[in-house]
C-alpha cells in the first residue's frame, strides 16, 4: 500500500514539473508581446471628436477641438483629422497613412490654411512636435515591429491591471529616443503606459492611457495623456462620440479633402 501511495506521489510530482515546464515554455518574450500589441484588433472604420488640452509649466491651458476619422483599407490604415477650434488653428488638417508592408514608412501630410497648401512631413521632420503638443509626428504614426529590439523587463500590476513591462531600443542609432519602456495589459495587449528616454538616456516623456473602453471586443482609448517631464508641459486627448459602425468613403483620405476641410 505504501509503494502504491509513493508511486502516486512521484507521478504527481512529475506531472507538476511537466506543467511548470510547459508554462515556462509558453512565456512570451518582449518581441512577441509587442507583436501582439501591433496585431490587436482595431475598427475597420472609426470617427470621433477629440479635445486636445495643452498645459504649460505655469498651468496655463490651451484647448483645441478636432474631428478625427480612421479607415482600415487592408494593406494600409489611413487617418485624417481636422481642427475645428480655436480660430488660430481652424481648418488645419493632418493625415497619416500606416502601411502593413514593413519596408514602407508612414506617409504624413499637414495642411496649414495660412499657406494654402499641403506639406508632406519629411523623415527629418518626424521628431518635430505636432501643433505645439507633446506628441511628435513620429509618435502619431506606427513603428514597425523590427525597427526595435524588444526585451521583457518584468511584470507589474498597474492601475489594477496585470501588465508586462517591455523595453524597446531602436536599431537606428540616430533615432530620437534612446529607448522606450511600455506597460502592456496581459489580457488584451493594450499599451497603457510608455516612458520615452532622450538621446542621453534621460527620461523625457510619459504617455498614459487613463481610460479606455470595450467596443464590441475592440479596446479603444478614451483619455490619453503625454507629459514632458523635462519641460513640465503636458497634452491630454479626450475622445468622444466614438463611432465604429460607420462606413467612411475612400476619397475622404486625400490631400484634396485636407484642403477642403469639413
């Protein structure tokens, strides 16, 4: 009887060791986590109104209202936004095309009413800040998965959500950020926090998704904040009237529409 009991104990230990080994083998590495972030489901079409609030180190605020439209064409995702208020930025528009093809960088354009022409954003200008905000043009686009090397630093509970912490370092030594560190929710691979470090390795900015919602199984940000900790300046983005049931026309995402406005 003792031999039978001992055999069951031994078998149980072996099964436990096998399960632990299998669990460890299934642990995601940094690249796999960021790949899942990039492949997270997004709406085929989306419209929203957006309030952008800029706060300087003296606490003074500037508020801008924006209409935003996004459409997934399969091989490219196109986004266009139109500034509605205040008067000094009214009718300014910005457009971004993100390609699935890893060999193609984002295409970006901005239309400034004072110049009455559309300007294409060059690769050299991607580090410029967008409309006085704390977001660069590069921040508004999407990086390719293998533009960076990704390392899993650990795990942490942030705002009650279990997260992976992943460090990403650009393969381009001249890139504006020396590294970024991202907190990714384990359940659905939403990025809820990202730290940006400058070329000297000093912390430059902190981006946080303060609130997001579940729209038929697709997680969409509702309140986002970017804080420049070196300049003590911040930008908040509040998304309202989110609609994912609309079918946007293809010809909305053109330079002609940028100049025409809404």
